[in-house]
């Protein structure tokens, strides 16, 4: 039996759509096995996949938080960072800035520069949890990890002696480092 071209096209499109769904289900099953076997990246990927439908429901956030926590506990910096964001914002969990800062610290210590950045934002003077000790530490580690935009505020702090001892030589080093990481404002300070 011969089908009209429109039916063939619909069948072809339907087949194309069904294939990725099947592959994704197989991929999800493999990720779950990998997560259970202790692969942090697999747990974090599953956490990301819980957020595939928009708008996100409370169940989606709880699913993400669960997998991110597993990933974090297994040493996955991105899991710690993303779980920190969930606690900072209060998405499906009680808002807890102290817990968020601890999770950002762990992410930062695990080499996740965005964890350093988000921790710096949270602990800034205008942040939700001002902290004169943790804020410079987040900036320092983030700068060391290549975030030029985190070198700059730390350099300014050293330049004027805010929350750290005044040290213009250290400030200049940090401006140069920020410039090396292509942060224009730091470059402008080096040229002054």
C-alpha cells in the first residue's frame, strides 16, 4: 500500500521525535546507575535533568536538590554550587543563607569558580549574609580560579583597606591578575 507524502512525512517526524525520548530514557537509567556507583557528575546531570520542564514545580526542585546533594557529597563542586543556589533562593526548601554560604564554600574549595562568585555575592556588604572574613576569601579563591571580575573587587578592598589590611602592592597584583583574565575594569586600573 502506498501512503500519501504527507503521511510519510508525519511518520518520519514522529519516528525522529520518538528516538531521542527512548535514548534519553536509556541515558537516564545509565546516569542513575553511575550516580549510585559514586560518580558525582552523573548525580549533578540528573539534578539538571529534573529541571527540564518549565515552569518548574516544587517536585522538580526537590528532585534537583536531592541529586545535587548526592553529587555534592561525592565531591562534585557543581552539585554543591547548585544546591547552594536552591537554599539561597528557598526553592522547595526553607531559605537558609548560612547553609547556602557553606555550600558555596565547598563548591569554591572544589574548584567551582561560580560557587566562589555566588558566595562572594551572598557575603558582600550588600548581600544577604555580610561577612568580612568569608567575602574576601571567596573573592581570592575565585580570582585564583580565573574569574577576573572577582580579582577586581578584592583589589579595591586592598587598595583602600576595607575588610583586609591596606596593601597597594597586593592591590596592583590583583588588578594585573584581573586584567590577565580579561577583566576590562582591572586593566584600566593597571594603566592608571
